[in-house]
């Protein structure tokens, strides 16, 4: 397998296609943070997508737009495990959403592994009402002009999702 070029960026069509066991792997070092308590979201092999949650993921395009299709709904900002340990069944170019009953929510669905611009190593600013208002912003003390875009790994959230995009928790929960 060839290594990714230095300018590789994760996209919805070019990404890690997680198989299974990612949350359990995270738990090797972060066992006290394994989810499932009242204040933490379930993650791992026990956090299987239900039919309604998978339908939400598939339909959700952005705040106010639920016109998506499960067959083409993968969002690299909200990845999931396919629920397979067979690498031949994984496709880093797949845009298919989660399959109910086999795909799992994992730690990396909402968090980055050891690097993020946001609190709790979030994939998005979970404290912002609207993602376009996420910090750092140009003009924040010490922030550079490209920091807002770099915070979302090269994505311009305002132009892609609109100025009123709420938390990406809604990709699964559709509560906005």
C-alpha cells in the first residue's frame, strides 16, 4: 500500500473507512473515558446504529435539510465504524452511510485522536450555537487567517453548511 502524499486531506470521498474495535482500542489508554455513563455518549461495539439513527444520518445534509440518502450520506466530519473486521469489505472511497444493526458509533465519530482545535478534542466546536461562529476566528488573539478553515480540516463550514449550521450531533440525532 502506498503512503498518502503529504498534501492528502480527508474528504467525504477519501477517508479512513473504519472497520470495528476503534473505541475499544481507544479504551486501552483512555479506559476511564469509555462511554456509556449518564454523561457520556455510548460508543463501540455496543453502540450499534438503530434503523432510525441510520435513517437520520442518511437524511441529514445540514441544519434544515433532511433530503439526503443513506446510500450517499457519509460525512468525514462524523465518521462511524462499518462493523466489519474484514479489510476487504472496507472502502476509503465509499460515501455510503451506516447500516442499521451492524455499523457502530465510535469515539472518533465525535472526537479526533489527540489533535483538535476544539475542547475535548471535538471534530467540531460542540460549544458553538452555529459552527460558523466556532473559535478560533480570524481576529481572535493569536489566530491566523486560515485557522477557522484549518479547524475543520480544510472545510469552509459556512459555505458548505450555511451560516446557521448547528452541532453535527444532529447528523445522527436530527434534533435541530
